[in-house]
C-alpha cells in the first residue's frame, strides 16, 4: 500500500489537471524552478530510501534524454516510510512548494 504526493513551485491550471498531466509525463504547465531542484536534491540526500519512489527519473527511459528535474517531484510514499512524511512536508514548505495530494484531490496546507 502506498500513496502519492506531488510537489511543484508554480504552474498553470488546476492542481488536479497539473497532476494528471504529470502522471502522463507532460510537464508543460509547470515552470522550471531552482526550488524544485533543490528540494529534490535535499529530499534524496536526507531520505535515500526514496530514490526508488521518486519521479521524474533522471533520464527518460524511452529516449535516454535527461529529464526536466526542476519542474516537479512526484513521490510514491510506501506505508513503511510514512513516518518520514512530516519532515518531507516541512522541507517542501521551506522551499515554498505546492503540495498536492491526489487521493483527496486537494493541496495540503500546513
């Protein structure tokens, strides 16, 4: 069992639409952001176990091209790592990122 969370800095459209696009590999609604890139880097430095549960992958598996890592972070949180969630949410807020919970179809507030 797991659940997803999606993080981004700014984008055009409703959060549900942005999330749906991201799941289909389309990040055109999202602006590139150093905050997203730094959040991703720090998240993986602090919680290395999330390396297997994060998107986008560094390289597109079909083309081998580098991915745009500065637009969004999609994390699948397995139940075994749920205790890490408060720290991840604090980190996202420190970078001013939107946190979208597709299960509830809402942005998470503090």
